[in-house]
C-alpha cells in the first residue's frame, strides 16, 4: 500500500471491535475493555489524547538550511527516530482481528526494524505470547524489548531468562498491568511489585531494565531505587484506572526529578510527529506509540508498520523545521508552550 489512509482502510475492514476512528481519541470506544477502549468512562484514554492538544509548538523559521536529522539512540543502539512500538497483546480479543499473536509480533518487529527503530513486544496468560516474540527477536540479534507482565517471581524469572538468552537490548515490565482484572483473575495471576521485588527482577536482567507504568515523581524515585535503567511514564493507555492523569502531564516533573539518572520514555495518546516533538521538548528520551502500530500491522503487516514510521518521521521533521531545530538535541523546553487547564 502507498498511503497511510489505505492502510487504515484495510485495517478497518479486518477488525470487528475497533472502528479505526479518524481521530483515535477514546471517545467512541469508551469503556470497551475487552476491546481497545479506556476503562469505565474512558476518561483516562481521552485525557491522554486531549492533554497533548494543550501544548503548542513555538514557530521559528529564521534558521539555516542544514539537513534535519531525527537520529537518536536506544541505550547506545542507533535508531532513525526516538519512537518505539508499545507492547500490545490480545489482538483478537481487543481488536477483533484474525491474526495470531506470533504473526502480529513478527510483522511488528520486522516493520520497526525496516523503519530504523524498535518494537517492545508483549506478554499474556498464554506463555507463547511472550516466548514467540522473544524467539523471533533472537533471530534479529536481539533488536527489540520484550515486556514482562508482573507475574509471580517464578513466572517472571523464566521469561527474563529467555530474554537474556536471546540477547535483547533491554527488558521491560509493565507493572501497571497488575490492575488488569482479567490478568488478576487468571490461572497465573499478576501481582503488585515492591521496590525490593523490582530490585530482584532488575538483578536477573543482563540488559537494561525498564519499568513501565510510572505516573508520579514518587513512582519514578522508587523505580530508581530499584535500579531500573529506565521508566515509561504511562497510564497503560487509560486501561487500568479511570480518571487518572495523562503521562504528558507529569512527564516534565518526573524528568526534572530523575535528573539524567535513568532514561525516561512516555506513552499515551501519541499519534503524530507533532505529539512526539512535544514530549521530546518536555524532556522525554523517547516516545512509545500503541494503537496506531496495531492498526498498521492489521492493515498491511510489516509494510504498514514501516509506512507509519515514515509518516511519523516526516511529521517530526516538519515540526522541527518550523521550530528551527536541526537535530533531536535542539528540541528543548523553550520550543513549546504548555497550557494545561
């Protein structure tokens, strides 16, 4: 396919649950869990999207004609732009798409690598939901980030051992998945994790350990105490707690508190290169995007993923050009005005 609109039209025809809305903002699918909506009223999903609209980019076109570069790195591994695919599982249950978890992961990883960036792969009640993507990452020299649900320690450790054996770039745990009712009531239930628990998990990892699901300065400090190398500021796409803050709202205060001692990524409602620019201006080291990457895979496999990455990169370049920024490091706090209400 040649355009993102074609990919979305294709995805819409292949999904029985997600409507592939023009603006993926959580309104139409509010409360649809299972499904791809936000929990209960859906306000947290909607807030993720809406709070990004309350940040404006500074216009400054008095600049030189140097080529614009979106190049960055992920713990030292070069990437074409600091945008990564967020971990998503349960494609049939949540999107109503007839694609296996293994095929989804393979197409996502392949498309991200073709676009010059990386995928965070998922996990679920069926162990293969973790193992199949990790096995594929091994064939790609470990170029990706497996994400482990906060299971009991035994079930976390064997997953981390598989990730270590695959030589992955980092291991992530979306600890806020402890709030997913379906997983709490599963045969292998998820658990809440203490600082000491996270220290044990971090010690098992042979690569950087990332804690996903941080939404406060206190949470960030606990992750730092637990020896995490990075965090993802996230409310799990608005799917674990209704009426909570958006990641973008707390990002700047967390970045200041962390003060360079670990990487800070963010997700939640990011849809465009402009959105990515805003997060980078508030200090993020990178942005994770979820639902649109799922649409890309469902619509056109790895080619759809690559097309979406190219779309985001072009939009980011255009925002950088209009703000007088030539490199990612040029995107600083004075490039945006925040009007949170």
